[in-house]
C-alpha cells in the first residue's frame, strides 16, 4: 500500500488525527468508536452515502477533534483503514481537492480557464460543484465522491441516487446548449485500477451515464494518494463503460 503522498500544491492536510476502532456506523451521520486509550466516543460521520465497502466494524479509523462550542460532537470521522488502502470518508474533501487541483493546473483537460467558481445554480434547481469560464466558454464540472472498490474496480454509486441521476440529465442539457460538461469521479482510496458505473447497485444511473457520454458529457476518474498527514490527487484511471 502506498503511504507517502508526493509533493503537491493541491494537497489537503489533515488536522491531528486520533486513532480508534470502529464499533458501528448508524443513522448515516453517527459512528461509535473506541479510542486507543479505551474511551468510547460518538463521532460525526460526514458521509450521507451507504459507505458500502468502507464501514466494517472492527476496522481501524482515524478521527479529527474539534473544540467549537457550536458542535454537538467534538469528533469527526476522517479515514478508515481497509487493509488494501486507507480510505477517506469525508465527502467535503473531493470538491475542495478537485477545485484546488484545477486551479493549480494539475488536471489535464481542465486547464486554460480564467475563472473558477463553485456551487453555482444551473439546470433544474441544481448547483454545479465547479464552473469554469473563459469569456463565453463554460465548463460544468460535477464532482462525485467514490469509496467503493471491488476487485480493483472503483464503482459509483454505492446506493441508488436520484440526485446523481438528475445531475446527469442537467449536464446533458448544458451540452445541448453548447457548453462543456464533465463528470469527475474522485476515488478517495488507492487500491483501484479502473472506474466503472455500479450497474448492479443502480442500473438506472449506469444507463443514464452511458447515455450522457454518448450525448457529449465527459468523464474523468482520479484516485488519490492518502496518508495520515494529507490527501492529494494522484493519477487518472481508465473508465470502463461496458455493461
């Protein structure tokens, strides 16, 4: 398992991490963890997905601690060790990491734009994660967090996603309007070799993704290099759309 992140001006540094063992994840946003010292705590789980393949009880996890009086829970679950790779579980990370990598010119094909904005309204009551602009040239970039890997294949989604399906429809409309549209899948782990849609989990999403590509929506899939100090964009993965 690779553990040393290469130098990168788009890396996100973790706050000081606290090691523990996952007891269970429940109610989507809660996780019980036993810290190495024996204390049992409840941590915020910043991930609304199913977390299939990266929430196994008994696994080593890493939490960040926060002292804000506004927080109900002082701990946030950041990483789980799945044996073949550390896995970042915080869904706030991908948008920031991709945005910073674009700004730093680290993503081939997404350079050359003069302006980068985030969370801009578009489509049918949607917000695009990243909007790139140069004059009249617009590029809409939707970023998806991917943590499910099976037999070296990164799969998205890990549960049925009507919201994700809607984003595909909205991106196709932007292409029809003459703009560029990109689906960016950020795999927050290091043990995938290719990316593919998860047909058996959400066949409707997989079918719409293939349709979107035929209609001009582009796909980019990147994994990360992640260790206990930072996470950074690593390499572009091959995309397999065969059903």
